[in-house]
C-alpha cells in the first residue's frame, strides 16, 4: 500500500480509525488502573501518547477535509475554448469526477491515460469529468496538443489560501474528488490512483444515485 493509499484511506475512515485508537487507549488505562510495575507505567504512557496523537490526527484530517470542501464551494471553472464560467452547483443532478492537475506535474501526466480510459467507459452516463488547472489557457492548449485529455479540461479560480494547511491542500496535485448527484463529496483521492480505484468510486456513487431515483 502506497503513502497515497494510506492518506486516502485515513481521509475516508479517520473518525473510525482514530476513534477506535482512543477507545482502546482508554480501556487500557482503565484496566491498568494505578500501575505498580514498570510495564504498567509504559502502558499508561503509551495510552496517553496514543490519545494525544489520535486527537491531533482527527483535527488534522478534519481540517484538511474542511478546506477541500470549502474550496469546492468557491470554485469557478471555465472550460477551455469557452468563456462562460460554471460553479459546481451547475452540475447538480450529475456525478462529478473532479481532478486537480497541472502540466508541470509528473504524476498528473502519468494519470491522464487512466482518466481517458474512465471517460470512455462512462461516456453517455450522468458522470461529468472535469480536469481543472489554475494555469493559463495558452499553456494548457500547448500541453493538450501533445497529450490530449478526454475530459472537460478547464481552468479554475477559487479563494486564495491563507494558512499553511490551506496552501498544502491547494498545491497538492493530482487530487481527485468524486461528488455525488446531490453535490456532496463522496470520495477524496490524494495522488495518482488506478483505474480500478476510480471506477469503483464512480460505480458506488452512481448506484446510490440510481437507487434513490
């Protein structure tokens, strides 16, 4: 499992993972009680450290997820070749596959064939593919002439990052967010991912939309 896999897993399950860690640490401390032996003190100390780390991790992942979600609310995309900007709310009722990329990003270039394969597989469905970058249209067009992207390639604007965590979130490429038909974030992928990962996420959210409809 790659570091990107671990990060994406923790984003999706941080409350469960670190909640369980805190619960186990508390149980250990209650079982140990007032330690009289050296190993009891070690268990108590380890439990305190585990609780502290878990609380910090919950704050960290919760903050980053909040920054990502806030950015989606201020995001404005303009497809290459068009002049009319769009908000994500304009795609309500459809599943949105939103990929942040850049021409200078090596992992992004590596991921393009995967996105093209996905776009072909889901062609004709209610899935909208958006590959967005904050670079200028001329730079993007020059790149696309050499490496086409079979998705809605667009430039974007959003509010400017203010804190260190925001800057880290805003500069991370590639980052992919799957948004359901109700406009809610379904999955967050950090770093380049496989066709199977993306396709599974799209299949799950599309099935959920179909069952509600």
